[in-house]
């Protein structure tokens, strides 16, 4: 499939797909006229990359983790395992901060609603 089709199917911009390719996260084959063509399995690859990016991982981190995801082995699993633990801990900390932020917003919403209720009674 061509880059526009992959973008449409995955909801990722053409620019992002080019960036993924520049970073070594995605590969394509070039036609004689230089157009990028992607295999069907690249859809799952892009979906995986989207999840990693949405979790806050950088392209550098993703590049480090991909060898373990693509072909797990003793040689690459120790470093990737340590990096995954680190990233999981970082994400867990972020989730805890988000929960505290949501709780603060809930308290503000409750106070605002109570104030609005007193105004409505006047």
C-alpha cells in the first residue's frame, strides 16, 4: 500500500510515517518512481508505534526496545528488559500524577457546583 493509504488506515499523518521511517521504526519499499510502498503488516507496526508514543516513549527509546520486540534473545533482552522496567515506572508515576490532578479537578468541580447551587437559590 502507498503512504497515503497507510496514513488513512492508521490515522497517522503522512509526515509522521516519514518520520518513523527516518528514525528506523518503519520500513518501506520504493517503486521505480520512488514512491513508498508498505506491506500489510506495517499497519500493525504503526498501531504498535502509536501506543508506544502515546505512552510517552521517545523515538530513541522505541528504537532501543524494538529489537527485543522483533526477535527476543538473551543478547538483547537484558538491556531492553531494564529499559522497559524504567519506562513502566515512569509511566506509573505519570498515571499517579494524572490521578492526583483529576482528584483536584473533581474537588474544584464540586466546589463550583456548590457555589452555583447557592446562586440558584437566591
